[in-house]
C-alpha cells in the first residue's frame, strides 16, 4: 500500500507539470492514397483529407499522422523521396498542405508529417550527383563500396540483404558508371544516406525545420533502426534452411545493420531540432526487442523520441505475430511493455498500420472481438494509434498478383500473399455507394474492398453498437478524461481463479490522477463472465465505481457478482485494499444485454470449465 501511495503521489506531481497534447489525444494514421480522392483520379490527396476533417473531429481524433506526401517517383508510394522540400503533385501542392494544416488547426487537430530519413529515391538530385562521379561533393552522401574479388568476379562486400527481397536479395546494387556498389536497406531505388557524413546530418535537420516552419505538429519518423551500419561490413548470420522458403532478410540476425548504438546521437540531434519549435513531437518507427526499443526514449538529460511506437502487442519482441484472440497472450504483452517502460516515459498502443495485416485479419474477421480488442487498448494509459478504417472494422482484401502495386509483392511473386502489403491499404469505405464514397472514378488505385456495402462509415453511424459507434463513444469519453491517458500501469494480473476468467478476462490496473483505476475486458464474444470485481482489483468494500462501459445500456451498479457482458470493456475506479478472493467461472447468459439483466444470478448458472 505504501508503494502504491507513493506512485500515486509521484504521478499527481508529474501530471501537475502539465500534459502534452500528444499524450492526451488520439493519433489517427492516414494513408493518403486511400483516404479520400477529391479530384476523381482514383487516388487520395490532401484536399480529400481536408474535406474529411469534420469526420475526424467527430470521431474523437486529436492528431493525424499522414504517410509520405513529399515528391516521389512512387515506386514505394512515397517512401522513396526525390525532393524532401516539396509535395508530390499526385497529392496536391505546398499550398494545399498549408491549407490543410490551417483548417486542422481551427478544429484542434494537429498534423504530423512522415519523415523518411534513412534513404532517398535514386531519382533525387542528391543521388544523381553522388553517382555522377567519385569526386562529386555529394559522393559521400551515400554508402559506396568497390566490392570484393572472388575467383575473379566482382561481388558485393558482404551478405547483407534487402528488406524488400527479390532476386538474389542483396542490399548492394552495382553502379556501372562509377564501378562501385551502393547500399540500400530497402529497394534498389532507395539508396541509403550516409549519416557518418555531417553534411547529411545537417541537411536532414534542415528538412525537419522546413516542415515545422510550415506548421507541422511534428513527425512520425520511418525505419529508425536502419540509420547506421557496421563500419567493418561484417556478414550477418544467415539461417540457410529458412532462406530456402523465405527472402534472405527474414532469415538473418541483423546485429550489423540495425540498432547501431550511434543511431542515438543522430536522434538526439533531431530532438534538439524539433524542440526549437514549441509544442512539437517525434514518434519513431522502431521494430525491435523491448530492451532496444526503450533506449530510443533516450534519457531525461539526452531525450530522443517523445514516443517510440510500441509494436509489442503485434508480436513479442516483434517476433512471431501475437494471436490477439487469446486473452493470456494479451495480458503478457501488456505486462511486458508496462514493465519495460521507464517511469518518466509516456507509452502508446499500436494495433495496426499500412505495413501489417489489419486487426480484423489477425482476429480471423471476428468483428465483435475486434471491437473489444481495439477499444480495450483505447482505454489504457498512453496514446492509442488508430489506422484508418479500423474504426469500422475494415478487413484485408485479397489482391491477386496481377493487381499488386506494393514492391514487396512485386519482388516476391512466390510469397506475395505473405509479403505484400496491398491488402491493408485498400481505399477507405465511407458509404455503400459507388467506390465506397472514396472516389468518383470507377478505377481506383487499388480495388475497393468487396464488403464495402455493409462495412462503411455511413452504415455504421446509424447502428448503435457498430464498431464505429463504439469507438466513437470510447474516444469521446477518453477526450474528456485526460487523466486516464497520463496514468501509469501498476499491475496486469496473469492468474485468475477459475478457468473461464483465466481464459477470457483481461484486467489492467493503473493510476488515474489521484485514483486507482482499472480497465477490464471480456475476450469472449459469446458469453458473459461473472466475477467478484472488488476482490479481483483488491478494492475496499463498496468503493468500486464504473466510469465507462462499451455497452451503452450498462448501469453504474456494481452488483455481486459483477457480470461483464460478452465482449464488454469497462473502466472502473476504486480504493485499494487487500481482500480474500473467491473464484467464479463463466456464466452461460445470452450475449444480449437485456436478457442478462432480466435473469437473477444463481449459483447453478456458473459453469466451471
């Protein structure tokens, strides 16, 4: 109790220092090609995003991260930038960007740019100068090497593999004009910038300043672990058996091309640059084990990212994907992340993005469970990140190889159904009308998902318990309770008495202002769970209060036993006190709320599974 009281006191003092908007608001990722087309060319654009700002405001979004819109040949859809200081004409103009930022600002919505610092396009002026001759001033802006002679044949200097695979999968491409290889962690059209060159470091800091001066609220920074490589160019360990069926990059230990300790000096420089502008933020994309991820916060004396993205829920230490249908796996993921998060740092929750299968796909298209999972995490301390379309439970759409647009699909025809990222990037589904209201053009850049007639914003807005309606109620409630966002997780119980609770209950305790609180979720979409809720959270008698429920008809009464409806998530507060617990199993109540409430609880209703 003394320890808990001390944490509450420390948190109260911390909150009193004033929270930042990026801590209390919800982030929404916009994949601009697929959000809203304003000019009928079949591709989304900045004016389309601007037209949908009222929708985002109504949903409860506080800031948006827009995937790359800078000038690009679009071989990786904006992640191959040819001009870091301009907007690609496909999306509009610099003026369109300024208009978007101004309109968003009036609605209280911040706009984050996607900063892609690891590499440029091979069509950028920088790279064209670099490859023009070995004596060009920009030659050392990229990573070049003459290669090695093996049995009279010129070969790359090591076995490093491209993250995009394809062919031999080498991360080195031969340039015949200067007779050297250049390094590219991703596609051969994305040469890596050389961050050991101070000129490159300064040039990219100036890119940040350019967009901050135009009003960007900050940045999501791409592919952070890849910034620097081993100077000795040592081979990475390769699992030969794995490489027979997968691209080489997936079968390597990336200790020489990822998470170089000197990366942190570069990021500290970016943070200093961003902090030149008041109230701006940096989020970082770092797929890495938790121990490495946490280092990207830096220290209070040398801060780095305000928030490195948390991918622990997607996969433990970003290994094999987590089966989020299983409550014990969810409990372990939350517990591991909360235990690793330094006390002075702010957390976040990522359940999907443009590079990973949608949550619906990973939950085997179980809409009710997806609604539970998403909103459980939306009701935890930290910043939730919502990928466009997940609020309506959009699904992956199968894209045949002939229609593939993603380079990770095109380069890997034998494994495109696994490596391709097109399925989660299909156009946003706004209505049951033509092209789901995304575009007036019958030919959209990717096909519209075939389920758009029933899965769309317009239809779900009219349904009281639809995924959209539930998420809106959650985000709006959260917006009015910022003390939840800035809380600190104190306990994630892993063992419950009774097999039903062990199988389907997820409970996370945290501080909420000067209160003890918990978010409690039922992972079973078919049956309710009965429990002694005060005992589970170790609360003093009569102190448990329900603050919020995803069930719009939930009463505030905390009965004994407390019945958590199928798929329901509640937020409670309480006063802590150690009590003896008693087990209950699963109650075989119908999932309809009115049926549950009409039936008195009896001991014979408990099924001990």
